């Protein structure tokens, strides 16, 4: 049964994702809210109710602007300017409300004359579709700009390690993505951005065909840095292998950059299990390969230790 801390963590994560203009949650909620407000006919409302509707529209517009400015580099250290632009957007929405309501009434009349049986519903569905399409194209545009910027940063680097860098193997990339997607805290957004153009540091042991349960990453200079800068990412993936022993898949962060993905004996091993493993000369290199995300149980660090993600 989820604890109060688990519920609070889920709520905070959801709220943070709502503030990310590129998140699915933001797109769904803003589209639904736009449609719900469009269902209301301003002409049918009294002065107070109409003013409340205008405030709701202005608030929704301000929330969208605030979220869309989140990743603007020039506003990162200027929350006051971001707030001012958001307030300005809300003010413009209120100032244009009367004109918007007049246009709304004319459009509704056209739909009625065209024989549309439920014009307000049709307008609401149109508003949902338009908002969702706008969110999708904005997300694609922002992702493309970010990718181009990271490519430029990588191209500008000195290729001193180029011969040692390779593409990240697909199974390893899938694991990192799965771990980072389970949290919106601890620099997850910046780490996901880094992963898009990260390379793997190639390691060849005595047996080039053997599996090595660890891989290092090279991140372009100038990439957005995660905070905390030096830590294990708090979400780990647990699975069983080698005679039903448990193992943890984890990611480390150094100097704000993705550093390593690795597999280690799980944190739930007893001292006796560690001792037996050592005495038998066993090693995690006996693992046959990387697990898949579907094999993992995702856990998160809490004050009481690792707990399953609710």
C-alpha cells in the first residue's frame, strides 16, 4: 500500500511534468482545459460569470506561456523576466477577451446556420484538436532545436577520444531511458537531453566477445548539467538472474553529466550472500547480457531505503 511519502512524490512529479511544455501530461491537460472552457457560451453568462470565464482563459494562457518559457536559455537565471512575460500574456488575454467573445458568437452562429446540431461541442472538439496539434508541433520543434544544438556542440569538440567512442548499444540506451523516465527530479530532464547525443566509451577486455556489465558515457561540452552533479541517480532497476539472485541496474552522474550504467549485486543481499558469492569466486561478468526494461522492478531511494515506485 503506498505511503503518504509515495503519494506526495507522485503528486509532485505530476505537477512538475505539467510545468514542462514538452510533457504528454502538459499537452493532455491543456488540451482538455481548452476544450472544457470552449464548451461554455460566454453570451449565456451574466457579468460575474463571464468575468470568471475570462479569468480562467487568462490563467490557462499564462500557464501555457510559463511552461513554454521554461527552457529558454536567456531566461534560466531571470525568473522575474519569465514571470513578467507570463503576466503580460495573461493581461493581453484579458484585454482581448471582448473581441474574442464577439468572434466566438459569430462562429457559433455560422455553425447553427450550417445545421451543426451541437455547435458548442463542435467548437470544443475543434479547440482540443487545435491545442493538441499546437502542442505536438511545438514539442517537435523544441526537440529538433535541442538536437541541433547538441550536434553543434559535439562537432565543435576536439576529437581526441574519437577512436575510443562508439554508439551506445541499444539495450544499454533503453535501460538508461527507462531509469531516467521514472523521475522528474534529480536532473532527470538534463540527463535525458544529454543521452540524445551521448556516446559510449568503448571497453575491450581480454575476451572481446564477453559481456561487461558496465559502460561509460561521453557527453558534449556545453550540455545542460544535472543537479546534484555527483550522485547515483535515485531510481534503480532490479531483476533476477544467475540462480534467482537479485541484481540492480543503476546510473551514476559525475560533474552533472551521465557517467556510467552498471549492474551490481542488489542492495537487498545479506552479508552472508555477499560472503558466499565472494568465496565461490563469482562475478557479475557471468551475466549473459543487459536485461530489458520489461524485466526490471523500478525502485526509488527514500529515507527508509529503496522502495518500489508506486
